[in-house]
């Protein structure tokens, strides 16, 4: 008989219900309560990977590092692991041909396309021009997440479409529509199909008119790369549907990471002083090469992302039967990786709840093995991570050089840190 991962039972669900009721009464964070329940289960069943029997659905929780790396190592494939069912249904509402819900030949083709446009694995060819957009957007103080998100939206319009080509309402549109990419939409549909259709028409018009073709922009690069895209994927509909993810990275995950990194740095006088010293020594902030030198600032961003990941989970599905370390994973199994759980595992890392950016400066530090999934890992690593880290570094350097800050929250000033990022 094949070995299987342990499976939770009905009394575990009762335990979760009791925890959630207690959290509501005490006004505690429900996400933290859920993760604490999962951590309790992994200890109870003595396995970092276990099947969560939620009655209506069974999901394999993947919190073991080895299995996580195994799942993400290869490209999405119908012979291995593909996108999760609910993830595909939810994302189909906005972009049914998005890279994140593709597999096999389509994924390979669109992955190469996205990598070339976004400059994966190397300094972006247009980063000097992009830096100018960041400097203009963040020349004035930004004091809260709403202002940061709006400024990042301005950067997004210029970077993606070229300066002055796209309407400002796309900043709000992309946030509204990506909020619909959720399990609720997967089950019940969305009432915002009209807004989605109007949004898609704007993107199609910008694509067809060649917006930003004479400017250093992602859309110009997309048109330049288009002839290299193999049939049958060299279609306007498919290529245009890659754009929403480029846009959303700026206004959502990129903005959250920027805001939280700024809060962490300014809450720690020693970190703020070191960042200011690094900025002063690096050179003029109007040069992309200066931004590239800000290694400690980059480490602060990575450490903040580990502690407070702007993207909290990823889901996959076993397209075929698999076996890992002698344990069977049946075909059709849905898998959940929850980063707040894996990024705060004190059994793996005694400083998991501490802000310690120096660890990222040492290529031999265990942090690189313990936390490979800040931007996912393996073949599925985010193709835009280098670009958004450059944008966030530049914005942080400009803000820190030009502004005086009061700490966002006293909760961030000392270790161990709270599980949830403070609301105020």
C-alpha cells in the first residue's frame, strides 16, 4: 500500500472554529489565527506536509522545504504540476491566457516573452529611463500606502505604456479588477464584467495604436519581441493579456513591499542610518548604476518581504500521479503553499521573527536555502522580480534621502516582530 501524507479530521475543523471565535472575541487577526492552527496541525501530525480535509475539498498543505522546491523546480506541465483549479477559474475572469495559469508549450512560449520584456535575470535595458519616472513620481513626500500606491500607479503607466499615453483611470481599474481575481469570483462570478470589458478594450487600443513605440517602455519591447513568439501564441489577445500582471505588480505587491520596507527601515534607527550612509556613498540618485549599488537597501526589502510577504500564497495541482520521498501524491491533488507559515518557522530559523537584513548580504547564508520563495523559485520564479526590486529600491532611496520620517508603528521597532503588519 502506498504511503500517504497524514490527513486532518473533523475535530481539527472544530478546533479551527473555536480558535476563530476566540480571535473574533479578542479582536485578534484571523489570518494569524489560521496560520497558528496550521502550525499546530503540522506538529500534531508530525509532518510539515499534510492533507487538509475541509469536507467540501481536500488540499495538500506544503510547508516542507524539500517538497516545496520539488513542486516549483520544473515548469508547469501536464506531466507534473499545473496551476490550481480555483486559481485558474479566478484568473480567467481577467486574463484567461495569463502566464500564471498557463502550462506546457503555452507557458514556455509566454515565459520567454515575459522574460524578454521584463528583463528577467539582468539589469533592465530601459532602467535609466524608468528611474526618471520614479524620480518624478516620488519627488514629493509620500506619507501613507494610498499615496505610495498612487505614485506607483503613475510610474506603472509610464513604464508600461510610455509617458503620457495611457489614461490615469487605469491605475484604479487594475486594482479594482485584480480584487475580483479571488475564490469568490471562481465560485460565484463577478458583477464587474462591464468594467473588465472596457479595461480590455483600452489595452487593445493601446496595443493596436503602438502606444509608447517611440519611447523606452514595456509595450515597445513587447512589440519588438512579438515576431519571436511562436505560433499559435503570437496573437493579439494572448499577448495583450500579459499586460495586466505587469500593471498590477506596481500598484499592489510592489506598492505593499515599498510601504512595508519603508516602515521597517524608519522604525529601526540603526537601519535607517546605514541606509542613509549607503545612499550618500553610492553616488547621484539620478543614475541607475547608483541604485544598483544599494545592496543593504535591497537586503532590507528582501527581509521585509520575508516577514510580511505581499503575496501570501500559491496553489498548484498535480496533473498526474507523483511520488516524493516515498510518499504518494495522487493525480488531481490540489496543493497550497502559504508563505506566512513557511517564512516564520522558528524550528528552521531561530530568528524567523526578527528583522535581520544582513543575512541577505552573505551568499552563503542559510537564508537563501530557508526562504527561496519570496518571488517563487525554480522555473516559476517571478520574471519581473529584478525590475520591481529596482523600482522599489529607487523609490525608497529617493524618499529616504528627501524626507524626515516618524516611525509608522512602535511594534516594528524591536524583535520579535508581530505576525501581521500593523494597520497603523
